[in-house]
């Protein structure tokens, strides 16, 4: 009986959360992410809502590895 009451309350809260999220996100405008020229050896990163770039290379295990610090442009990151 207590489990049923908790499950019902959890479902009510999930529904309330979905409605609130839908209301907030409905105000967001659909927009494509900013396009940046593809530069070999550079990977874009988003930090605190701003786009930055970091030099990278393929590691032996197939994962990308960051080489340098974050730079405000891909041109600067390519120099790392």
C-alpha cells in the first residue's frame, strides 16, 4: 500500500516535470549550431556556452587526444 502511494506520487511528479520542461523548451527557438570550417587536427568544444577550439590527434586506442589549451579560433588551435 505504501509502495503504491509512492509510485503514484513519483508518476505525478514525473508528469509535472515533463509539463514544466515542455513549457520552458517551447520558448526556445530552433536554430542550427554555428558552422565552423573543418580543420584537420582541431576539435570544437563548447565551454560556458561559447565555442572554443583545441588541437587534437588520434591516440593509439583510436580516441582523440587533446594537445593544447582552448583557443578562441580554429586557426589559433591549429598552431598548437
